[in-house]
């Protein structure tokens, strides 16, 4: 986990102020149109995921929603804030995270 590029990129995004963490802050980012991607911890409740899906549907927004392979504890260790939901508020960071995910899954860019 210490050398995990995905978590490292999340840390960079946090330091740059380009991600939101926690339910209320993420809901606000979605409502204000800042969110480019919505990420959920592997142990996030299904109710939480459905809540964000309904919110996006009600606003006619289509942003990627992904369930990560990391638990809330692992995300908390990497970002110093234990949370089940994160929004990425920058298109460039979102694209980079997608590229890292493809690389980690063994897919070609």
C-alpha cells in the first residue's frame, strides 16, 4: 500500500485541494457541479452509493461512480481522513486516476 500509485495520486489531489472527502462535502461538490468523479471505499454502504446515484440522476449529471479496491481504513491511512466517499474535482486528476487504474489492472493505455 505504501507504493500504491492510485493512493499516492489521491494524496496529491488532496494536497492540491482538488478532492472532497466525506458525505456532506461531497454532496456539496456534486450540487455545485465541481465533481468530475465519485469514488467509494470498498466497505461503503450500498445505501450511500445509491444516495449519490439518485442525487446525480435528479440533477441530470453523468459522472463516473467507482467503488475502489480500498477500505475506509486504507483511504484514511493514505489521506489522513477516514471516509467512505470522495469526489475528484478536477478533470485532469480524474483522467490520471483512470489511467493508473487501467495500468494496475494490466490494461494498455
